[in-house]
C-alpha cells in the first residue's frame, strides 16, 4: 500500500479521531459515518502498518466496547515541492522535534518563524519543559503556556524580544508547575479552564494539558 493513501482517505479520518481519544470500532463508525465492517477493515490495515494499537478489555458489561484502538506512534509526514527540491519523508516525533512541526499549523503570519527562533535559541525549553502551548498573539505579544517543575527559572522569557519582518515580538509566558496546573483544572478555576479552551498544544510530554483539554465539553 502507498503510504500516501493513509493521509487521503477514510484512514486519515480514523487517525484524526484516534488522536483525540481511544475509540471502539462502533464509536469510530458513528464518528466517521460509515459501517462497522468498513471500519474494521481500515483498522486492520492501520494496525498492520503499525500506526495504531489495540487494547482488549476484560470484564466489560454487555453492550460495552470490548476493544479500543489508539495511536501507536506520533508522526509527521512532510511533502516538499520547490523549484529546486522535491521529496516526501515521514518523521517519528519526540518532545524535541515535535514543536518544529506543530508550530507550522498556527495560521498566523510570522508566528511560526518567531517560535522556531525562540526554540532554537533556547534549546533547554524543549528538554526541560513538560508542556508548551500557544495561547495567541495580541499587539505583537505572543502568549505561551509553559509547564515546568521550576517556573521561576523561566521568568526571563518575559524579557525576550524576537524580530521578524521589522516587527519585534514580546514573549508573555504563563508559567506553572505541573501540580499547580492540575489543581487549577481539577478545581475548575476560570483562568485554567479558559487556558485549556484556547491553547494550541505544541508538545506535552505527560499529557498534562492534552488530557483535560480532551475532556472539555
């Protein structure tokens, strides 16, 4: 099978749904508007290609799912076409290279470049931080959510200025420990819930942000 076909048909729909949460074949059929039989065929193909994995559940009540599927690996698939170079390549993602792909999904001029420069100039961020998310840009001030075990070490980020196309962007870092963030979310504090709603996750090593974000209604 051509690997490109995974990103062009119903298999991509399945991968997209499984990126949000683990699902049964029946649940996937409902979400994608197709039959369980068709979903089962697609799941077998994706499992054979090592994109997804299956968990068999025991001691479940009648009518409850007995199998759940989830993403097995995190990846990016790059297609490049220029006047001088063209090519395709798949990348396995980890916490240090993931932000260099996810940031290009931010649909705002200059911001991906500014964030890439921030990460390249401050490599420790990708090594030491537990989670980094993009919260938006106002008046050339880029807001980031950063979870780190010692946030006080990162206060200097709020003094950063990064220039792109003659614009100087200021970094505003919302800094929290893992424990403080989780407590705020669990207590349903308005600030933390608003952050969850608008954050675009660049990477999240321990699912500190992505797990409660998926649970938002």
